[in-house]
């Protein structure tokens, strides 16, 4: 639950949906129950989220006002009793239209595309439940995974396959259909990923599927007033937001909506569909879906091309460097920084902080007259190998060249030239590419610095190509002098950190755990700063991060956070394993380290 201080910020900006995930999921139990269908007029108490409720309530009573072939539609009693008979009749008519749309289009189309929701659900019923209640003004609806568990596991579970809709948005039929389609995809994702495949997908990709469901059903076909129009505006307001970090803000929805549209246009809608039906999560899920559909491009390629498309939006050079949908053909994002009037005796030095998969566009143009016609660009970062840098060169003859530079500590300089004679402008777009899953709401940025100087000449081997045709994917053009990394085998128990980074990790199997304090070194005779090995960031990225610990001879599992607090999960070993998590992800620690951490509030299962 987010702090009260953040509640209004979370909703007022117009997010259509949110998933309330627990810090760690609970075990999945198949409850053998006798299905008992709800009846029209039935009164039912429901747990709700005070984070989204207009009155910050945690429970309401509601009455079943509409039953369709595949869903129950409950209306909160307080709202119903507060409106007159004419409004009640209108609500009844709108519910009927919502039910018909769900049964005839949303339910069959989404299930065919993404797969099935859990059916029958936890309550043994084949129908899903939608509760319509007054939510905060700009909230369209939300989905809470708590309802997928028994009350023995989660005390405030409604024990139903269900989602919540804002009854205040019911009067706008297209919006109501949009919200319903969006939330239903979340029910499908929970079954496909967490129940069937025992994985919890990254929020950004789950939301991308829900946003694409709106396009799939045709609700964006008329652009004016559509969900897509709103998402595009959110994207244009903040195009440099991280794609994968999720704070449930308009910029987050703008990013994932435009990225989903781009994938569907230039690769296939099936790539989006297939992320629902594989056992990978996040970026790995997209890579698997691309391969399944016969594409050799990776997520890195797609993301680089997308950055180029967002600033060029021109398919004449390369079909992937723009959008095909008429309503998306004409926009161009503004560069993150425009660097103008670089002269012979001028140096530009820019420092920025960049998160994984966060777009940055540095636009260099309008050069002053001078004798030095080559531009030297020198890149630096505490984690320079974390970056690769697509760039666009605009030639004086009106053509463009697209390529990319793979930075490393032995290769940190690129020359562009000759300006004035051959080049009128160039844009480079550094991409931090290390992390591929496990994204949260506050990802850590890495500093990235570059300097630009004009020089009289340039080493040929460091000079950006000017005759190369634009490749199909920017990241396929690798810097020729970049060495090919060799596989690195790291023994379990080793201490490693990325070159130039301060974070030290201990390795065990496929897992890494951040050592949050140097004091921990004193608890183990084999630890110490002299034992820390520096590795390329790509090697570190091969390991999945875990913050789970247990006493080496015990079964009680804790999560340790960066502030030195441990939280008991209050979950049995059997429940932990049944939830689909790997026991190997738990790092055994000795008693000295266990006692080093302060004890925090128990986590919800």
C-alpha cells in the first residue's frame, strides 16, 4: 500500500488501472469448492482498496444488478441509494450494454488472443465478478491479486476472479468498455503467468498487454477521445521516462502503450500475445516471443529502433523508423538536450543520470564556422559497459545514416565528421541495458557523461561511417574494435562487482545478493574487499538478484532491505515452494549476519 501522502498523486493524473501486488506472492492452492452461482439482487460484502475508493473505505456492500453469460456486475449500495429512479434506470441500461459487450466481444477476443482466465475461479464459479463503485475521479478501475487467494492465505480476499470499475465513468460507453477490457487482461495474466507457469511478470509488461487489449478490441480505431490519444499525450509530456520502471503514473502508461503499438506494427501482435503464454518474465519474455514468431531481432534491437522512430517518425529511410497508424504518423518527441553552436575553441561537457531502458536524445547541430571539422565525443560512466549508443547522422545532402557505438573502458571515443561539408546534425541515444527483469518503482540510475570537442582530424578507425545505408536494426551495427566477451565462470560464494561500480554481490548458483554493508565482511573469514572480483556488467547481469535470506540451519525465510531491516515472510517452506519460487534463491547466512539486521514488520503472505 502506498503512503497516504501519495494517494492523490497516484490517481489524479489519470491512470486507468493499477495492479495491487503483494511484496511476495502467496502459495497457490486449488480449493475444492462446490460452485454456487450468485443470483440477481443478491447483496454481498466486498473488500476494496482505500487507496482508490472515493471515500478511502476498505469494505462496501453491493448488490448484483446484472448477470451475463460470463460475468456478474455488482453495484455499490451507497451509490445506488444516492441516485434517483431515472439515474438507476440509466445505470441498469448501461450495465446491460457493458454485459453484452463483455460477452460478445471482450471475453471471446481477449481469451483467444491472450489465453484464459482461471476458470472456474477460486470460488468454483465460471463467471468473473466486476464491482462498480465510486473511485477517485480519474481512476478507471483496478485489479487486486488478493482476491485470487483464500482468506486463510490473505485475510482481505474476496475469493473471486474479479476486478473493480469506477461507476463514475459508466456514462461514457467507450471509456467503460476500455476499462473493462484493460482489467480483464489482468485476470488472464494472473492465470497464464502466476497460476499456470508459476512466475510473476514485471508490471510494465503486464500493463502493456492490458493497454494493447484496448487496441485489439478496436476502441482506439477512432483516435479522437480514445485511450490511445490520452496515452500519446502522456508520452509526449515525458518521453524520457523509463519504459520498465513502474510508478503507476501517466508517463508510465504512455511509454508502454506506444511501445506496444510499435511492436504490433513492425513485428507482430502475436509477439505481445505470446508474452502471456511463456514462462519468462519481462524482457526475456519479449525475446522469447520474438524468436517464437520467427524474428531474429532482440529486445535491444526493438528498443533502439523505437527510440529512433520516436524522434524521426519517418518510414521513408527505414520502415521501422516511424509509425504506420495515421494518428501516430506526425508526432516527434523533443530531444532531451539540444546542443547548439559548437565552435573550434568550445567544449561541451554534459552529465546525466540514466536508468535502464530510459530514452535519452542528445541533438547536436548549428555548428559555428571554424577550421576544426571533426567532432570528438568522449563517453564516461562508472558503468560504461552498461551502455550502447545508437546514433543518427544527418548529412548535408538530406540523407541519414544510422549506426551504433558499443562503449567500453578501452573504447570510449567516437569521432563524427566532417561537419559543414558532410554533416549538418547528429543525434545520439545512450541506452542503459543491463537489467532485464525484476523492475520496481524506484530503479537506480547510473551517471553518464560525455564531452564534445572540435578537432582538425580523426583516427579513421574511430570515425563514424557516412556511407552505410540505414540498417534494419540500429544495434546490429557494432563498433568493429569492441572485443567479443568470453564466457566467465564464477564459483559459488564469490564476491563480485561490475567494473567501476561500488555494489558488491555474493554469487550462489544463478543468484546474486547485494552485500549492503562492509560490516558483513567481518562475519565470514572468506570475505573481504581483497576478495572482490571486478567483472563486466554483462556478466553481473546474467545473475538474478535475490534479497532472501535464512539462518543456515533454519527454515524461517526473511527479506533483507537496503536499510538493514529484515522482514519475516511468515510463510512455510512448503508454501514458499508451492508458490513457484525457487528455494535456491534463499541465501543461507550465519547467526552473526542474521542478527546484524534489524527486525521489521512482518510481510503479508
